[in-house]
C-alpha cells in the first residue's frame, strides 16, 4: 500500500461559488468528513493531487492530510473530474 501526504489549506466558505473561487486561485477544493466530526473544507495543490492520482492504488492508499499543522488519516472516497480535460475538480476524503 502506498502512503501519500497532502499539505492542505483550510477554506472558510462552502458551496459552488466558494469552490469556483478556490479553482480560480489555482487550487483544488476538497472536503474531509466522517469519524463523527464536523466536515472540514480544504484546498489542495493541483500538482500534488495530479501526481498522487497517477500513483498505483490511490483509492486504496493511506493518505495523510496536513491542515494547519494538524494531521488527518484519511482515504479517498471520490474524485470529480472535468468532463473534457479530465482535470480533478473536487476531492472527497473519509476519515479513518
């Protein structure tokens, strides 16, 4: 199994407009949910995400997301892709 680490930045707002604003800044919006905790909105570096998606077994990998110095152990639940360019648009992580 592969271990992957993402350095994330916390997002303040949720919704379509906030996600579009995040993409305009050149980042990929994402969310960490589950584990009987509140969902945490984050944004990821697109280079890190693209590199990780090319890794064999990405959806089965143990992923560590570091947000403001706090580490979250997660697995990738879903990735939404652009219909034409296949660029990742949004990532959902589930806490372990």
